[in-house]
C-alpha cells in the first residue's frame, strides 16, 4: 500500500481541474471560481498545506495558473455542527470495513458537513486514510455501508454494484396499502426533480426497479421489506411515495418540509438492513445485518 502524501490524502480531498480563464495564479483562479470563499481563507488554507497539486504536494501562493491543472483542496466548514449520533463498526479486515450508520449522519463530505461524516469518523477511528465508500445511502437513512480499506483490492469490490452481484435489503415503515397485492415489483423512470435535490417519476422506459413485501402490520402503519434491484438516488423513497405510502418522517416526499431542523426523535423510517454477496477475493458468501431497528 503506497504511503505517498497524495495517496494518503486523495480520498479526503476534493479535486478541481482549473477552468479556462486569464488568471495569473492558481490562487486568483480559486478565489474567482469559489466566490463564497474569501481570499483570506484561501491564503490561510495554502499556508497550512491544505491545497495540493496533482502530485499531492502543497502549492505555493505564486503557482502560475494553467488551464486543466489538477488541484486538490480540503473542504472546511468553520464551526461545523456536531451530529450527536454514533456509528458502529460491524466488521473490519485489511480489505473491507462494514459500518452501521445512524440516521442524520452523511456518508461523505458535502455541503455543511465535512468532519461530521461517516467517512471522516472512520478514517480517524481506524487510522486508515485509504477508506473509500463502495456505495452511498442518504443522510436521513440509517444502516449498512461498505468501505474499501485497500486500494489494491478496491476494484474487485466496486464491481459488485454495477454488475448487481450484491443483494441489498431495506426496511421501511409507512402507511398501510391494503388496496395493493403484495409482494409486488415497482418499476418506473426516475429523473431529476424540483428542487434540485429531489427525484421524480416520469414517462419513458423504466430505469429503476424495487421489489416490495409486507413484513408486519400495525394498525395504519405497515413494516415493509424493500429489495432495490437498481440503485438510483432516493429510489425507495420515491417508489413508496408513488404507491401512496410515503415513508414516515420523510422531509422530502411527498412535499419538502422547508427550514426543518433535524429532529433526532423523529428519524426517517428507512433502514439499510442487510447485505449479501460472494466475496470476490475469497469466493465465500458474506452476509451482514444492521443492529439498528425501526421503532413504530
């Protein structure tokens, strides 16, 4: 496993290929490209070695601008809010890490979350900067996330997902659907919706598919088992909403709840409950189950 500065940092940093322009220095380009970040902030980051060139070396303030130059920078959020939930490591070896992610914790840095993400927490706990998530689940969803721990075997595990050689099982609590016959298979075409972070069903050939079963009935609420055949963004949330049973406490479907603060007592009732696959290295069947349970 390589120990070069870049290999240790590449999966924690964001990458920018400098766009066309007439700037004199990389610093000038960064200031103009990221208008929400002040020049003083970029000067501070560069001084602390938080902006790297394509070889993983800290850049200088005088580094000349060149179109297409690859720059790596570490995102920082001042006064980042602590998310008061704790992840669990269910399994770890030299190739694979399996974590149980709580509700509200993002998998990777995005928006206002950088250090308060599952990836950054695991890197710190395990002391392994080579960790990379093999798939994602939404911030509002809880449950299993697989991480590659070794660049040498990463591609073998990554190939499990596009080739559909991994079985994913989810659980959701939503309104009862007595008018439908279960089990059922819901197929639809998902496209970008409005606002930009939502998805919606549209006319045309289907590009998503979810098998749905009823696990338990509890008055007006049912517990569903969901088996996504495909893995589109928000697929399970959109499919359940389309059937007439939006998942309980969903802040995006059927309507966006604006300016809502995270309510840790009312999580989205969606859980990535199980994963099963044939290990591409050992050839043995691997199965993992979340220890989190959805309460009525």
